[in-house]
C-alpha cells in the first residue's frame, strides 16, 4: 500500500469520525516547494459534503492524521491545502524497496494476456528512408518498448509497400538508363541506387511534358500521355499479370532495397518481429466485403461498386470495392488487420504509427472493423504524428530533395565528434571508443529531440541545437549518467549496506519522491502512447539529481551512512536513466 492509499483511507475514516459523513474520494497534489511538506490533501472538494472553514477542516484532519498515521510527523494548512510532512523512515523504506528491485518501473507480461501489435516504418521500395521515416521509426519502436515495459506482450511489425506505379517508375528508369549498374558496381546502398532512378524517372517525365507542351499539347493532356508514364503503367499491368521478366526485375531491385533498409534500421537501432508485404496483402479484404454485404455493413451501388455508409457516425460514404471489382487501400487494410489476428492468434489490439494526414483513413478503418463485429477492433489506435521540418524547408522525394536518413545519422555523429573534441575530455580513449561515443551522442541527440515532443506536434528539427550538453537534450542526460558512473568508479568502499535510520537531507527526499514516480510514468506513457512522457520525466530526474549533486557532498561526506545512501541514490538514478533511455532506444555511455 502506498503512502497515498494509507492517507486516503485515514482521511475518509477521520472525516467520518469528526463529521459523521462518508466521502467517496480524496484529492491529492504534490506540496508546493515554498511550503513545508511532502504530500498535500486538497480540502476544497470536501466542502461539497460539509459547509465550513477550509482551514479549520484542514486543522482537524491534520491532527487526526498526526495521531493515527505513523508516517505523518507534522502538518500545516495553507488556504485550504493540508500539507503533510512524511517521516524520513518512510522515505528510507521506500528507497530500499526500489533499490532492491533491478527492474524497478517495469512490469512483465502475464500469461494468456492478449498481445499488442505495433506497426511502424512501412516504407516504399522505390527510395531510401528519410527524416520523416526516422520520426516514424523512433516513435513506433519507443511506443512498442514502453507498452512492453508496462506489462504487455508486443509484436513489432511493418507493411512494406513493394508494389504499385511508384515502384514501376524506379524499375523502368533503371531499365532505360541504368546500363546494368548494381549496388556492387557503384558502391551505393541498394535503396539509394533505386531511389536515384525514382528521381531520374521524374526528371525524364517532366522533360517529356515540356516537349509535348512545346508541340501544342495541353499540359494536362501531356501529364496523362507522356510516353514514359504510359510505359510505367504498362509495366504495372505486366507485373499484375505475372510477366516473368517484369517480376524478376521487381524481385532483383527490391532485394537491393531491403539490404539497404536493413543497414539503416541497424544503425538507427530499431527492429521488427514480423514483416508484411503489400504484394501479398493487396488482394486481401475482398472476401470480407462479400460478408459485409450479407451483414448489411456494406451496400452496392448501381455501377457495381461497394460502399460503407458512415453518415450516421458523422463521417461520409466510403468506397471499399471499385465497380470493376478491384480493391482500394481501405479494403486491403481491412484484410491485413484481420490477417494479422489470424496469423498471431494472441493479438488483441494494434497501434498504427502513421502521419496525421491519414487521420480520417484510420477513423474510417477502425469504425468499419467494429461494424464488421471484430471484438479486437475496440483496441485499435492510430499513433498520429506531425511532420518533421528542417530550417531549410519541406522535403520532396520525387525531386531528390529529401533529407536522407543515413546522411542525417552521419551528420549527427560528425557534429557530436566536433563538439566532443572541442570539450577535450576524451584523453585515454582509443579511436574505436571515441567513434562509438560520437555515434551514441549523435544518435541520442537525434532520438531525444524527436521523442521529447508530443507525437501530435509538428517538429522543426535543428541538428546543431539538439547536440547541446546543457538543457533538455539527450547529451545533457547522457552526460549526467556518465558523471554518476564516475562517482560509482570512485566509490571504492562497500556501499551495499541497507540504511534504515537516518536524517535525510531535503534534496535526498525530493529525488526519492521523483524516482518513486517511475513505474507510474511508464504506465502513463503506455496508456497515452507517448514517449514524450518518458523523455521529459527523465529530464526532470536529471535536473533533480544535478541539484542534489550541487547541494550535498557525496564521496566527500564524513558520515559513513550518509555517504552510503548518497552513492546508492546516485546509482539508482543512473539505473532509472538507463532504463528510461532504453525505452527510447538511446544508449548511455559509461564515460564522456
């Protein structure tokens, strides 16, 4: 039972004894820093049950708690707020319980509990991953890790968009202009090589449009009938009909791309448990449409197309099958969702990490799946996020102006190297150790900058300001962790002794209170699908530790018990930083 539970039950008991009235709940808040106390009972809500002076009510309840709760050693009342002072013994006991638990804050999945599938990344195989994919991957991976830490089984997945006209554009451009070059012959990553031909297609397409317009053809007509576009459309038809040569080219170029993606994912530190390919799923859902017509969920129009009427739900009519019998994206998403639950029978919910331009799509998808009667449809969530902008402006992949994910990671590592060398604190490091450190700082800065922001908000990402050893940044938190490791290395005495009686410094109490919030923070972040909650909690913990570090002596303390507890507190703060950052996919260096 927490101190809050204990106090709540005694406030209810005291209120009944003093006023003969039962109250359903008690409102708490953290005591404001300018007042003495550790936890505050808010008196104002109690005025609904009894009229009176809030200060007088607070005094009576305070005295009752002082007499009946061993942990309450003093109190004060300020304008209807009952501030309670909790004993040092309680905080020592609380800390010892935390300190004995190496996985403090993390829960483990229970047997027979349904799993959550988290989908993220889901790239197209016609270009390399870019900055937008980085936010997607970091969010999806972190949310998956947070949900896992909250005590649920998690599957990480992606659906790879490996078919369609955009894929054929890269294939055709390579066939026309590639002269047989390969990743091996050029030294380029496969995804970059294929991406170059997607850009090449667009350049040739625009050139042909200009030439046609010069001959008197309207721009609108030229866009529809440019020879290279018609060729790409023909290639798509051949692929759909299983033409051997086209399928072989498609397989070859996709293999190049997958090898490139794998390298990027490894460098970014994200992974997947299951993969789905659009080439396998694009026909899924058609059988569900037939069932949906029988159930009255869908209806046919005169032209033979099939629709779902969602107007009573405040939405519009949504097509699920064209008049020629071909599926739309909605059909395939319905089929894929059902397929996933069929493949992994313990899946009871899904999280889709997709940009906010698809908000309406997922609103419709989830509603249709509910109407079709799938119980797990109530556990679907769209992890919607805003775009990432750079100071230079918006990205356009067709024109080759995207911020490449690999290039950005290299740039972050180089920036970390420059700043670290300027600080000049790396004496005794080998070149390999330095390079690993630069990578951890650079990637930590990138990940933290993106994940500390609420997913729904748009981000303006500035690489240089993200690598700052001061303020709310990844490197600042990494540096604090490394500072604590330095303290631990210098603590050459046995600090494993459990301290049960000691007068605590105010800063020690504050940091114990904040550490105690870690399990609740993990659960809150999981419930809200928000890595920002973990990131900003970690920053608050680090700020509190730095205040503790500046205000109390640790290794220089003469009292042995005080020295022991301070090293233990420092070590536990480091453990929580490491655990919290592991949820964000960020490494913490032992030295900086």
